[in-house]
């Protein structure tokens, strides 16, 4: 027998103040800018050989042009998201998009390595907080029961944008030269940056007065920023999400090398198959997010159970894959494993949104992004590379999926405290008896 406070129900469509049509317009524009974000970031990779030849650059110099963007995103995500929460998310997003688009145009006009480095630095500054603030805007115009779907779909846009940026960038460079690759990405971003504040209005996406009062009462909070870390559930969600992305991020980075070494594939073919595996991850994010919302609409704690299932399922599939020798069966299992390895993205985003105050959602998603990078996306490829040096990449890949077991355990800990933390956020006490008012009893 389980006791569920009605207040924890995941369905509060009445708190949305805009029409469904306008909400999808907001999503499309915000998603489009996310695509622009990652196209501008990743187009550089497509023109590496041309830059290396024209400017006689070393691999280290080329790597720095890519790494400086990631460094700025890591350093500035939290403070810029906090500023956006304070001073207005819509105008902040428009300014970010304008900055990275102009900086990408600067890459097209750069005459030497130093100018290119400065332009890439500014691309990183512009892109730093877009993902976290963008998803905060998106979830503000849809009902709570769609949060996992929206979070997963939005985050998957980064993967699609990266693939699109490299593909289009390479095609444009082959026909018109590398400068036009940057110029094309810049033009796309500039158009959307101009349209965005004309269509998306801060006043229209703000919650209605009743919802604002509910949000204020919900936390009973003088300092809503404390909700970023005040509950065991939300801290556990940050940690578990980061640990699970250790697995997905590592496989994405090292799978081209794995295919090259163990399948004897040339670089271009290995890259093409690796891109397909990355796309499987993106599709999996969306499918798992939709599944989470459909199955958990009236029982939000099921999102945590589903996240645990995604962790355990990916561990089983990927462990089975890397226990096999090279071949079609192994590749099929890798694709299936990656399809659900990133499936925790949607449930994690929904849990963070449910456990933090509306006014700091941008900062909350920045904190989640920071945890994903510090615990997963950054150390995963590095640690796996060091282990590979000692025992080989195939053996290292056999160990990587085991991190999902740790992630599942942390998600389970979050589940144990989820109801109590939701009740505290909403200014209620956890029910102690069936007769207490406001309880829903489920057998």
C-alpha cells in the first residue's frame, strides 16, 4: 500500500497561462536556437583539416579552439543562468543568441589563429547558459506532466545540432570554403535571435497570478535559491544524472576509435557509424522522455523508478555488447544500449523542476548541467582513456557500463525521499494515516 499526497500530482495544466499553440511556437523557436547553438559550436570540427593546412596549425592548437568553448560553458553556466533568472529569461536568451552568432561571424572573418581564438572564446561566452535557461523557458509554458518529454527533447536537440553542424559545415566548406561554413551558421542564428524577442514575450510566458501565489506559498520561502540543494532528492538527482551520463558520454566519444581499432574501419566509415549511434542516443532521449510522461502522469514517483530501469537496462545491454566479439550483433546491442543510456535525461530534468522553485529553474538546470559535466561528460572519456592505456579499449568498455549500477542506486536513494521533499516544497507535511485529509490511497 502506498500513500501519495495529491499535491504531488504531476498534472497542473491549470497553472499554464498561454495557449497550447503559442506554447509550441515558444518551443520551436527555443529549440531552433539550441540547434543553432550546437551548429555554431561543432562546425569547427568539420573544417579542422582546412584550418590546419591554411594556417599551419598543430593538433594542440586546433583542440584549444574547440576546448575554449567547452571551458567557457563550464565556467559561466551557473552565474549567467542566475543572472537570467533575475533579469529576464527571454531577453537573456536573445542576447546570448546574438552574441554567439556575431562571434561565429567573427570566426568567418578571422585572419589568423589569434583572432579565431578570440572569436571562439566569445562563442563560448554566448552559449554558456543557453541550455539551462532555454529549458526553463520551455517548461514554463507547458503543464508539469510534460516535463520529462520536453527536457529530453530539448536536450536531444544538442545532439542533432552537433551532427547537423558538422555535416552542413563540411558540405559548405567543400563547395565554398571554410569561411562560408561559419558564415552560414551565423546567419541562421542571427535570424532566429532577431525573431525570438518579437514573438516570445516575458509577460506572456510568466505564470498567472494564482500560480505565482501558489509558487510563493509552495516553498514558504524567503530564499528560493536554497531549493537548489535543500533536499536529498534533488541533490541525489544531480549526482545520479551525472553518473549515468558518464556511460553515455564515454561511449559517444570513444566509439569511433573502437570501430577503427576492432573493426578495422577507415576514419570516415567509423565516423559515419558513430554518428548513427549518437543519433540513436538522441532518439532515445525523446522516446524515453515521452514514455516517462505517459506512464507517470498521475504518479510522479514512477519517473524515478523509470530512471532506475533505464540505468539497469543500459548496463545489461552495453555489458552484453562489449562481452561479444566485433560483429553485427554487437553493434545492434550497442545501439539499443545507447537508446536508453541517455533516457534518464527527461526524468532527471522533470525531478529537478519539481523539486526547485519556479523563480530559479534556470539556475536549477544550470546546476544539473554542471553535475552532468563534472561527474559524467568530462571525467568519463578521460578516465576511460587512462584505463584503455593500461588494459585496452575493449576491456575498458566492459567496465564503463558498471557505472550505471551506481547511478541506479543513487536514483533509488532519491526515490526514498522524493514524496517527503515534494511535500516540504509545497508547504505540506507527509501524511501519516489514511484518514488524513488530502491523501490519495493506492493499493
